[in-house]
């Protein structure tokens, strides 16, 4: 798919590739197809000139858009492995992830570097944090360079001798998920697996040339552009996104459920087909999207380890009257199974190859309890792993709970409390040591919680935490129920 995209961009270089929204919501061309191909060529030449070769790892901290897509194309062409670095993960978590991935070079735009430098105070308010640039290792700036940034990636490097695409062997991308700061966990997708996932998206949604698609993920950008459709990046604010949906005549839209809810509250109107995933999408939300003008609305069940896995249309989901949440039929090539505890297992050509540092394993343990109905459709029945899903972001308590163990804290857990329409609030429940008071503990937790980035809790509660089982682990159900009761009563 990425090879096809490279050829497709060069076939009609004058046509728009990536669109952004102006203040009125009217589309503006951020990059033509030819400009995107030229940028990818320049990045590939610059990386090759720095001595990077197939199999090397490159950290990527670049905002979604033309530059990030051009970086992906350059890495693909050279057979390099990209490690996605999220400034919202928090400083300590990012340090641990960098130590695991050990990139030969980090590519960062000026915004990401500002988070680690002069704009750190502003970034903290937005729950963004990077370690100091010196801790990242060799860094090169992608895009405009601001004072204090690393040197720019050389856009004028010689292009002679840069190899052509390497086919479908080897690793393509590392995406970090769960684990702890002492042992991070990262999903590794091979080139063949990544290509299979994008081909699956392409088959699910066949874009018509020259008609815009609204969406910001690589799994939207690549198949759409390969089929000749320009892609509009969603505006960040709900009001601007609503104006964008009014002004842009799209054939299809892909937004997360939180983005959809915010856009609907701001008065968005939709056209064509709307797809949503990365978080639970209720039948009620899909029905609201239909009432807002969409011809069809689909919920997509997807994981970092396998994208996409299943899909369900609004009408089918509304007609489902059984227990649980209908996720739909597995997509072609996706195989399902249940383990002894009822956990859903998935495999297929687009499945991740392995977790970094671990042996390959064809079956993905989703952490979701499920059943398979008579037609083979997936019905989800809740989660069996510790994970909180807030605004389409997976937050793993084990990554952040150690930071809560400050002096005066005997025990601390992070739990999710159901909010509206499938979302959750993240709550820190802390059990003080005898003789310690809430005031000093709150003060001691201020800095560790700041360092948690976008995983910073929505509320901090003090309570005794029951233990259970032979290992006397915290019984997470009890503090979660307590947090739900207190928050509904307005106490914190």
C-alpha cells in the first residue's frame, strides 16, 4: 500500500493531498501530492546521508500531517523502523520507552522540542512533557526550526545512491502500549503486517478519487491517498470541526467517539459514511450521527495490535437486543477464538508480529471478555485487563501507579469510573499511611501527577483499599465502586 501510494502521488503531482481547515472551516491545501512525494524523497536522502540503514530504529515525534506522512514514506523506503514517541505519555514513561527502543536518531518537529525546552511551562498545562533534548540522543528537526531546536534534517542531501523500497520484509513500526516504567511494552508491526492492515482498511472503505475524506490517522491517510482521494485533517476545536463538516463536502469521515460527541454538541453535520473507533461507540451515538446527516455510520473494533478487526453498521447495532456490546463480524482474514476465561483472541495477516523484546506470537490477547454468536460476530462483555479508556486513549495503570508511591502513601491505585457514552474518568485512590494527612500527600503528589502527562488523574480520592486473593493484590473493583459513588455525590 505504501509503495502504491508513492507511485500514486507522482502520477498526479498537481492535485491536493492534505487539506486543513481555515477559521471559517473552508478547506486549504496543506500539501499537494507532488509536494508530499518530494518531501518524502528529501527525508529519505537526508536519513541515508546520515548513515542510517535498513533495520535501524528512528524515533518519531512529529504531529500528524504532511511532514509526518512524508517521514513514514521515507522510513518505509529505506527499511527503517519507526518508534512512535508520544509527548503526552509523561517524562518518566518516555525515558523508559526510549531506553527500550534505543533509536539511532529522533526526528522531532519544533512543537515537540518546545515541549522539552522553552515552552515546558505552557506544555505542562496541556499535559505534554518530554525529557530534556540531551536525553533523547541525536535529534534532528523536521520542518521549521525555532531557536533552541536541534539542527534541521538536511533537505539538500544528495539523492544519488538512495535505495528503492525494500519490499515487505523486516520491522516497520514500534507503537508503545502497556507495561511499567521498569518494563515498558511495545507492539512491533512488520512491513507485511502494516501493509495488510492498510489493505484491509482500503477494502473496507473504497475511496473515490478527488472527493475528500476527513480523518487524521495513518490508516485513513495512506489508503485514501493511494486511491486518489485528498484527506482533510480534522480541526482541533469542536466548533472549528463543526464548521469544517459544514463547509467540506466529504465522501467519508473517520473520527473517534469523543471527537464525534464534541462535534455533535457543536452542531456538526455529516455527509456520506462516518466511521468511528479507538473507543466504544454506542448504538445511540451512531444513531445521532445518522440524524446529523450521515448516509451510514459504522463502529470499528480495532486494537494497536490489529487494525481493523471487526465493524458493525448503525442499523445492525441498534437492532441488537442481546447482552453485551455488538462489535460486528470479523473482517476478512481475521480469525477469532476464546481462551478458558472467555478472553477474546485474534489473529490475521495484519496482526502485530510480537512485543518488542519478546518472541513472535500469532495470537493477540485482547484483554476483552467476549462471546461469539451463531454467525461468528463478536459480542464484547467487558474488559479483563487493567486499562482505563479516556477520550479514546488507552491508559494502563501499571505505567503510572509507581509514581503515586510518595512518602505518606501506603497504597495507591488508578481506576476508571464510567462517564458518558463509553468514556471513563481516571481516578487516583490513595490509602494514606497512619499519621499522614491528605494535605501533605496532595502536596507530595503534585509533581508526580504533573509528570504523568495526559494520564494525569481527573480526581484524587483518599480511602482504604481492600486486598484480595492469595497474593493480596489490591481489589480494584472496590475502589472503583467507591470512586463512582463519591464522584456522583460530588465528593473528592
